[in-house]
């Protein structure tokens, strides 16, 4: 009888000891979980601060955004250079370091340049012009090497063509360039058959990210 009581007491003691051990393990696990959570939260906060600082350092939209406009040109059979890669479409209020001049797309200003056959005598902000390209416009540009007679003839053609705009771009390599969203080609002048072919294909063409969007109500200079 006494032996049975001793055995029962020992079993109870072992059970109690096991219960205390289990409770101790649970407390340790809770402490570890809390500690790990604190480390994770601290890491997220630190990472967020670094990200905010990085965005503050580059203004949130500069050369770092070039990753959104990565790629290169491939020349089609008709002589049009097509951009093979990505073209960002975010609205930004600072300058953008475009990989080509004139740009064929990418992040751009929230306000477009008027492109209802508008001819600008001075250079325009490329970030506004890129927004016009997004609306399906063709941008005719020229540099100081373009003959004045050709510039005048091109301007006359642009004025008669909705969803086009024209301006000088001193930084471009070729005298006369036609640009649509993701597409570009050089031409010799207003009489070059490639001008009409380009306008026919790309004014509100299939490449347009926002077909039917306005070409008026934006900036006129």
C-alpha cells in the first residue's frame, strides 16, 4: 500500500516537473519570438529610413529612374528605329536623364506640350514632349544643321497635321528627326517620302499608350 502511494507521488512529481519544464520552454520560445520580431521591425524601420534618404538624395526621379527606360534601338526594314526594352510611364516633376536624344518615351511631366500641329521656335522641356508622345503625337525635331528652308517646309506640314509638334533640339545628332512613342527615324527634309509614311503610321498609331488623349489644354510654351 505504502509502495503504491510512493509510486503515485513520484508520478505526480514527474508530471509536475514536466509541466514546469514545458512552461519554461514556452516562456523561452515567447521571449525568442518577441526578440526576433523586434529585430525584424528594427530592420524594416532602418531599411525604410535608408530608402527614404536615398529617394531624398536623388529627388525620387533622376538618373536612377533610367532602369525604367532600359533597352536599345533595333532598325526595322523601313528604316524606323524601334526601342526594344522598357519605357517608364510615371509622372515626375523633375528632369529625367533619358538615354537617347530626343527621347522616345519614359517617365515624364504630368503636363503635356500642346501637339495639335504646334510649332515651337525655341527648345521645349523634353519631359513635357514625352507626355505628348504618350498621347499618340509625333514630335518633329531639328538641330542647327538643318537648312532653314527645310525647317519652314516641315513646320508648314506640322501645322496641317493634328497630333504633331515641332521644336529645335540642339543636342540631337542628326539634322531632322521624327519621334513617336518607342519609335524614331531620321529624314532628309520635308520632301522625304519617309516623313509622310512616318506620320501616317505613328500619328495616333498602334504604339500609342493613351490613344485619344488630348493634344490641347497642355503647355503652349
